[in-house]
C-alpha cells in the first residue's frame, strides 16, 4: 500500500510555462535556443552547483564572468532566466489534498538556494513532510543514494512510495530502488495516475 508520494520540483511543481523571457535573453546574448538553460543546469559548473561542490552564488559569478556582465546585467539575466516560471497551482492543490492521508516529499536536483526558493519565491514548502535537495546531499538523481536517503527520512520502504518526475532517467532511477514512479508530462492527469496505484485524496 502506498504511504508516501514524492515529487520533483523543476518541470513538475514549478514549470517554465512562458519560454519568451528566457528566449529573449538568449537572443540578447547571441545564444541558440536552449543554450541558457544548458549553461545554468548542464555545464560543468551547473552540475557542480547542483551537487553542492560550489555555491549557487559561485555559479552566478561564473556566468557573470562568462558573459562579461556587470552586476545590474547579471541581475537582469537572472530575472529573465526565471521570468517564465510558474507555480503549478493545480498540482500543489492536489498535494495539499493528499497530505492528510499520505506523507509528501520532494527530491530535487537543485542548487543550495532550494529551501529559500520553496518558501520565499514559491509558497509550497509547508505542503511537504520532507524536502531533499541535491546540493545539500552532495548527490543528484538518478543516483540510488538520494532516493534511499529520502526513504529513510520518511521511514518508508520503496514499495510504499511513488515518485513523480519529468525526466525519464530519474523515473528509472526511482524504479531501480523499488519505488513506483510516474513520468510527468504537462498533459498528465496526475490524480488519475495516482488513482491507478490506489492513491485517493
């Protein structure tokens, strides 16, 4: 029986619904579509920030130097980069409906500013019993350890949990440790997908 539901943040609970600000930033800097996201998340420095090897501030200073930006220009870069992101309000509503009956948790590949982001920028931290961020743990999805640590903090066995993520390799990582997992897409009816596992608010 399912006792806990675990969610990803980026692409699931918080989604880039309007690509225009990020694309405008790329045009301004002469970058190809998707290059800004690749730099922030998938560059060597971006990966180091998500593993906690460097701080988020160190990553942004590196980006500042990479593009020769002054402080005001860096602040503008950051505003535009995040400018199209929106809280997935319907999904958060479902989480809050589930919480009286199930444990809820987050596993996010994120920098060391995850907790402030989930309390100050997007008011959702209070809807979760456990929040696990890769920078705090020094390990990223889909490595087994980040799933196992989350299970330990919840006090649950893998078969008592469901993990929801928008990346197939992270879904596979959860399944590899014995968790049920759902591959999130914007079109997915999450409530129906959970109901297939017997999870009803």
